[in-house]
């Protein structure tokens, strides 16, 4: 994290739980933007000094339009970006929820319905 300090223009925060925000704010360049799309169950806390001195912006969106979603997908493709995910099958779904409740998840879960035995 220290090596990446002040190196990012944008961060898309998808975490739907209370989590520390300051480490992510420190990753933003001057004028950088941190956008929240995950809804935390309680207020998030952060130091305003780094925001003000760095002219950084916090913003959020509950949902984007089809056009906005396509714009983000095009941006990711253009920059060759990818997500860190953990693919799980249907028979693991209860365990995945247990792990979410324990905050034992490092990456976003992606449910592989097509690869699951649904019989």
C-alpha cells in the first residue's frame, strides 16, 4: 500500500460493509475520486485532512444506468483491468454467506450457476 500511495486516479469501492476508508483515500492522486457502490450498514469514518489537502472526492452511486455500466466496462477493457474474485458453485453458497458474516472474504464472490450441479 505504501508503494502505491498517491498513484490512483479512481477507486471503485464495492464493499457492502463497514471498513476503513483512510487507506484507500491515501492511494488517490491529487484530485482523485473514491466512488462507493456498496452500501455499508453503518456510517464509514475517515480523516478529512487528506481529502482537503489532496483535493480528493468521495462520491457514490446506488445503481448506474445501462449506458454508465457499459462506459465502465469499456474503460476496464481499454485499460486491461480485471477484478480479483473467488468463483463458487451453488453447493458452496451457504458457506459463502457464513464467510461474509464472519468478514472472512478477501475477494468478491462470483456464483458459477452454469458450472453447478443443480439437480
